[in-house]
C-alpha cells in the first residue's frame, strides 16, 4: 500500500491563492519569481518547481526530490513516535473526513 504523509495544510484564499506550508519553499529551493508546475497523475495533484536542465540532466530536481524524501521520512517518523498503528490512524482520519463531509453537505442545504 502506498501512503501519503501529511506535511501541513493551507487554506484556499482570494484570487485563487494557496500559501505553501511553512518550510516547503526551502525544501523545494523556491525563490520569488520561480515558476511552479501543476500536474495531475492518477487523480492526484502534483506541484513541482520548474527547474533548469543541464544537458538534459536535472540536478536541482534531484536535490529537491532528496529534500522531499527526507521531509517525508521525518514526518513518518513522527507518526511512528506517536505510537499510532496505521489502521487506527486511517480510521481516525476517515471519521474526521466523514464528519467534515456531513458539515459541507449541511451547508449546501
């Protein structure tokens, strides 16, 4: 089973803006004026920094990939440290989702 690790959350705001989670610009080597790319794969949104290629090699992309793997590992380690088994974590998450979903439906009606 492939799992995702939550690294933070951001609220969608005015003018179609979403702020990046604190620390993520550093992990992604983002600077003001850099472009980011939005991709969809298997129904999931992927955000990538547009990086410069050197003779076809993407050294910065490799560095960012390594940074993200390290961030993912540190967040996963935090979950393990919290001593939560994956089934319990998933069930809690599912219950929170269903509660939020019911709240959204109630607002529509």
